[in-house]
């Protein structure tokens, strides 16, 4: 059998109804995860995951713990019914689910962290509304050039947030500048552009002012050596 990796998704993966099917099929296996999430967060997170409404679930402060919870319960089902992974990894928010499932971070600590992370990021978005978009089919240098031109023309921020692969670059910034990058990228011959389903200018320098507050919270959490190798998407 081929080696197995479990890779956990980021914030754009949410949808109303997520996690309901595994709960209906294996309540005795994962029910405690949902009950404890209610107690820890003081809100009906399972009901919001399963029933929405979408406007509530799309709130960054709720989306982040919702995706973490769904990722962990999905992993519990996989662990009970499938081959064990040789390695775990995560994209963005998924880098909290991955160490939970590797045994390096307790799930209750992770829930509290991502709840705070979401609240802090949502606060940035209230002050400086923004978003992200994926640009496909342009060279990274060209996307950098477009971001610089849009920023210079508007006086507002647009910048490259990450490279998913050589042909897919994600930009982040204030709402009007991300829209401007999308238009400019299309004009420059981009194969495709996609506005991402996120609620803030993630991974941009606009997030810098929440770093100290979140670092303080991280410093108060105890981690352990992972029982399964954990690969960082930042350093590999």
C-alpha cells in the first residue's frame, strides 16, 4: 500500500452542513468533540456548522473553529476506519488541525487558539476591510508588478500573500485593491482569477498589528512532540 498523508484545509473550505454526515453515522465516536466545543466556546458551534445560516458561518471568528472542529472529527473517523497516516500537514488554518491529529497540540487548546485567531483577524477586517484572490496563468513577477501598480494607483495595499504553485499566486489586501488586481490580471492575460471565500486580508502586512496579542496566547499553550511526523507548510 502507498504511504498515506493527511492534509488539512484552510479557511476557504467551509460550507453549511459540514461534518453532519460523519456525526450522523458515528455519533458515539465523535459526539464528545462536538459537546466539548459547545462548552469551550460558549456557542452552538455544531448547529452552526450543520445548519448555518451561511452569513453566520462565514464570520471569520466562527469559521476558523468550525473548520478546525470538522477537520478533527473527520480525522477521528479516518483513524478508526482507514490506514494510519505516515505524515500530516496543513494549509494555513489546517496547520492547527494537523498538530492536533499528530498528538502535538491538545484539541481544546487548538479550539481556543483558533477562536482567538479568528476574532483578531475579524477585528482587522472591521478596521480595514479586505480579501484575497488567486491569480492563475501569470508569472509571479508579473503578479508582483500588478500589485505594486494597483497599490501605487490607489494608495491602498495589495500584495502577494503566497505562491500555491508556480502558476497560481494568491494576493491579499484591501477590498478595492484586490478587485483592482483581479481586473488588471485579467487584462494581462491571466488564465483565471478567483476571489477567495475568506473574510479578511489574510497573510498580508495588514495583519501585523495582531501578532503580539496572538504570540502571547501561543506562549501560554503547551505543545508535545508529535506522534506522527508533522510537515510545516512554511519550512517543509
